[in-house]
């Protein structure tokens, strides 16, 4: 989950570059500025969280949350519907 500054042209380019990186690394956009990725095991989780730390802009507010498949499936949809890409079956999900 992130909130990056987009006041200047440089800020906007950094934010767009970061979003592009997330998509290229297999993350799916759940909502604006909320991306998720399936991680098959703890090593995979560590690998992707390390990559994010290396690629993240140094400004703004960036948070990561790791949840299990059960926790993800227990998420309540208040409004809207899940996309096909959101239907998962794995042990860990990295929400970012």
C-alpha cells in the first residue's frame, strides 16, 4: 500500500516507474495504490519484499502486509466484485 507524492514532474515519473515495476514483477492492482502478489513460500516472500525495498522511492508512505490464503479469503467485500485475477490458491499473499 502506498501514497507517493505526485506534485512535481519528477515525482510523477518516480511513482509511475514504481507502479510499472510492481506490475512487471507480477503484482496485481487490487485498488489504486494497493497491489498484491502471490508468494508460494517464505523464501519467495522475502525475495519480493527485498526487491520492493530496493525499488521503492525514498519519499511518500509505503507499507507491506503479508497475509495467509485463509486471511485473504476471509476478506469481506463491502461493495464491488473480485476480479478473476484476485481468486487465489496459495499459502502466502504479499499485499503492498
